[in-house]
C-alpha cells in the first residue's frame, strides 16, 4: 500500500489463516474423494446383500436343531406333531423372509439418507458458489458502469466548463457589440474585453479564449 | 452305564431279603438261572436303535437342503457303522478349540506367515508425519469445482439407486417366494416325522399311512394359503415402508431443490435489480450531464 489511491492486487492478498483454511478445506475434500467409493460400496451392499437368504438359512438351522432335541415317540406318533411342524416351518421361513426384507429396508434407508445428506450438502455448496459468484459479477458490473459514469461525468464537467466559457464569451461579444457597434467579433472561443481609449471612448477588443487573455 | 439283567435280579433278591422274606425260610435263589440271553437281547435292541440313528444321520434331507452335512441333526455320538464301530469316534469327547490357522498375511515386508492373535483389530500405527498442505491459488474456483463434482456424484451414483428403489415399489418377491418355502418346509416336516418314526421302529398300517397322507395334504394346503396370506401382508408392509422411505427422500429432495430454486430466483432478482439500478444510474448520469450543460448556457 502507499503511493496513489490506485490499489494493487497484493493489497488484497489473503491472510495466512485464510490460505490455511482454503488448503485444509481442499485437502479434506480430496480425502473425502478417496472415501467416496465407500459410499458406493454401502449403496451396492444395501442393494445386493442377500439378507433374506442369510436369515432364512439361520432360521432353518435353528428350527431343525430345535426339532431334533428331546425326541418323544408318543409325540412322533401323533399326526398333530407333523402338522404343527409343517405349519411352524412355513411360518418360520415366512417370518425369516419378512425379517430379511425389513433389515434390508433399514440398510436401504440408511444408504438413502447418506445420499440425501450428500445431495443437500452439494446443493448448498452449489448455491453458495452461485450466490458468491453472482454477487461478485454484479459488483464487478456495477463498478464497471460506475467507472463509466464517472468518466461521462468528467467529460460532462469538461463540456459544462467549456459551455460556461463559450456562453460567457458569446455574452461578452454581444455586450461589446452593443457598446461598440464597430465591434464584429462573435467567437465562442474568444472573449471581448473593453478598454477606454485616449479619447475617453470605450472600445472593445478580442482576447484569446479566456477573460484574462492577451489581445488577439 | 448298562449293568445287565442279572444284576437287576440280584438287587431284587437283596430287597426281598431286607423286607424279611429272606429270614422266614423264604429265600430266592437265582444262582441256577442263566440271564446271558436277556443281556444279549438288550444289547441287540440297543445296537439296532443306534444303527437306525446312524442311518438317519447319514441321509438327512434337511442337511441336503441346507447344503450342509452338520445342520439339522444333533450329533449324539452314538451312531455306529454297520460293523459296530463308532461312526464318529470321539464325537462325545470335549472338543478342543480349533487350532489357530496360519494364514498368509501381506505385511510391509511382503507376503509372509503371521499368526492371528486378535480379531477385529484396527491397523493404526499412531500419529504419522503429514506432508505440507497444497496451496490453493483460487479457493473460489476450487469450491465451484468440488461442488460440481459432488453434484455429479449425486447424479451418477445416488440417483440411479433412488430410481432402482422406485422400481422396487411393485416388488412381489415375498409373495412369489411363499409357496416355494411352504412346499419345502412341509416336505421337510414330513420327512422329519417319517424319519423319527423309523428311529423308533414304528411301522404304520396302510390305513394309518393313508390317513397321514391325507392329513399332510390338508396341512400343506393350509400352510401354503397361510404362507401366501402372511407374505401378502408382509409384502404390503415392506412396500409401504419403502414407499414411506422414498416419500421422505422425495420430500428432502424437494426441500433441497426448493432451496436451490430459491437461490436461483434470488440471484436472478439480484441481477435484474442490479441491471435496473445500473440503467437508472446511467440515465440519471446522462440527464445530469445534459442538465448541467443546459444550466451552464
């Protein structure tokens, strides 16, 4: 800083902590990129995991083990035992199917929530970037036109000054012509001046541009 | 465990003696009887039962269904081979823990043999030196690139998953699976009953077999109907749960998209307002200059 008011880019250089903040953010983002396959794996696992088959296998094994314990001839001779076994076995597998799909649904919901969280974060990030960039673009455009307007005002001021001078010059010529009918000047870039001659008569003469100019 | 029939008769004789029958001239004397035949019959019956169990264990249909030879039938250790030797020697002995497998594990030095000492350990070698952080020249661009990349991930990975789940809403796999499961289970139960009866040496009459067959057919029908009905309810429940999950997900997506649309609309409004302001400022500037020029004449 210092010198004229014209700023240099380095006047707005980031602080050390700002640079560090950006660096760790990008570093963490790169690390997340490495972990991204885990999310894919989680989704694939929620989609493909054969929980139903696993549950059914275990239910079948437990059921069969329970059936082969404590054999009783009287019970075996009774058809109701067979019927109960048939119904219980079917119920067991139906329940295992249901438990499997419920567990799978829970996995799916979990994976879906992860996806939704990512989407929300990504959407928020895109929105922030867009807001920041649009705000900056608007500011830049505003500043660009503000600069142009300032230039136009400068030119306008110059023209205003010139017009002031020109009209004043014309006015002086007109006044000079009234006082001194022999005076013929009517140039907006020159001014009429008056002087009193030796004969005590007022006469006009033309000066270059300003009221204090030399005799043209 | 088995003491023999002659031992039993001797015990009975002792009991009668202690009750007084031995002292009053009433004495039971079994010394001249030969009980060896009874002992042999008991031994033979026991062997037949064990052979039957061994045969049943050797062709367990449940084990075949499960693709395993060990599930479904508890190993009592009493199974015998046809020659009378134990079918599975040492089955009753307390089982020693399995030896620790020597699995080749890839180490930093290469593939070597290493003993597994703990299960579930996380390989963490403590804090490690991290390299310097890369300097970010343009954080705004980096942020924009990362945000776009994340959204690409959503579109390429998450969206297809969500669409796949939508297709699952019409799933009827539980209902389709139910009859097959019911049939398998009823057959298994029938086989188990037949096998268990054969273990006791029960031979049903033709009439009993017929009745049992009819009963099984009836129960099979009931089981299939019950299974399908339960599966329908379960399927409805599962599909409804998935629908709820997806509707919640859709609400979240809607919330996010509304937020984004709000941002987009807000930005457009900002731009239009800025344009309008700039145009107005330009006009004011122009008229100001013209006014000044007129005023200066």
